[in-house]
C-alpha cells in the first residue's frame, strides 16, 4: 500500500469548481452522522478521484471551515505532502506507477524488480495491510480515511476481505471508494456502501475550467473526451490534437474503399501503442459514424465530420453495429493480446469489411 500523495492534475486536494455544491451539501451534515463507506461513482474522467482526495482533506482537517478543509493546519499540510498518518491510498500497482507514485506492497527487492508487469488488480495483500493499519489507534485522534480506487479492480479475494471490514466497520474510519463501473463491483460490497453519484459539469463550465488550466482550444478535446473535463485535460497535455494523426487517414482511406491495403500498414503503427488507447479511439469514431448514419452530428470528433460523414454513408448500418459490438469485446481482452500486430490488423480488417 502506498501512502504517497495523489499526483493529480490539480496539485491541491481541493474540490473542482463543478463539485463544490455537491461537496458542501454532502459534508455539511456534520462528521458525526457521516456514513463509513461511500461509493463515489460517475462517468470516467470527470474528477471523481480529485473529489475523493478533497473529501479526505475535509474529513482529516483539524480546523475545517463549513465542513471543508482549511488548507493550512498540520493535517492539511501532511495530506498535501502525502504523509498524513491517518490516510491511506489503495490502488493497483499499475495505477500507482501510472500516477507516478510508488508501487504498493513490500519494499523493492531484486526479485520484485525482476518480476512481471505491475498488477492491474487490488490484491488481497493490500487489503490485509489495511486491516493491520486499521486495528491501530488513529495518530491524530480524529478520523481515519481510506481512499480506494478503482473499486472494480479489486480481485475476488480482496473484495471479500474488504467486505468483511465493511461489515464490522472500524470506529472513526471512512472508506471513500471510487469507480466508473459500479456494475463490475460485487453486489454485496455495493449494498454495504452509501452511493454518491458525481456528474460532469455543463459544457460551458468545463470549457472555462480547461481554459483556466491553460488549454487554448478546449472544445475539441472536451468532445473527444465525451465531455469529461479531467480526461480532456490529460489528453490536451499529451497531444496537440484531439485525435491521433492516423485517424483521419484511416477514415478517409476507408471512405475510398482502401481499407484492406491500409490496414496492414496502420497495424504496424498501432502495435507500438497500448491497444486500449487505439481501441478507444476506434470506438469513439464508430459511435460518430453511427450517429451520422442516423442524421445526427458526430459527438466525439466533430472536426472530422467530413471524412466520417463520407464513410458513414458507405458503411451498412448492420455491419457497423456488429463491428461496434466486436470492438467492445476486443476492449475487454485488450490488455493481453498475444500478438499486438495481428490483433491490430484483425481489428482494422474487420472495420474495413463494414465499408467494403
Ligand atoms: Zn486543515
């Protein structure tokens, strides 16, 4: 388990502008009646993790103002620095690494360094470690907060161990559990938690926030991220454009009936990228094609409306719908393709067939 701070897009544990009202209502009821296990859920990329981190700050703050963290007391400083003794973050090792934090679990050894890829699951050892921590007294005599995400990444053993903890809730302990896929969480875990649904902001508010974060033309990124502002910010920081360069070339090629020839070449590029990423791009593009087939505006890549419109009229509705279902299946197995190049090529060829 890592006690490192949460490297997020906002370096402070404060609520994002569109979360302030929800947070005030939620925390304003006073700490004494506060439930001990919360499920924070909503669309991916809208700032749920940031919300949970800010909530932890508010619960741990020793001089809260209207229920919110003061940002100045020792507890607030420790949380920001990632060393509050009554705060724990539980996340898969792969997530910790991606966020720039340390890997969970035991100290690094030669054996662990040599070992396989970091786990994408929350493991039983991490929950056991939590159990040990929770049986000790709190350091500051106040609340203890566990931030766990994504909740759907618990493996079955870890989920059962967590369930036991929630069935006999430790005193003065709050679990903040975050997920964008509550349907993939053990129902018994759901039934032990209070739900707090979190929403995306209105497009205007999201645009204004992205501008304030230094994104010059936020509209395209916001669209590509399905109106989820935190995801749009991450995209804008990594890429110049809201879509990868290969996407317009691929859509135009398909529209000209050159998909088969292009697929082999493009697969050579895509095999070097994480499959989950290019599959997500294809999935958004296919959604746009389907909207256009129904006379609607493309939602994710409005800047590519011309290319996707031409292709949409070339594709059959039924084959495209079948390909969309196929993509959803591919996304489920995308973390472990046996042969990245063949996997990409087979997916692209299948898409080419819809426009043949
Ligand atoms: Zn404080």
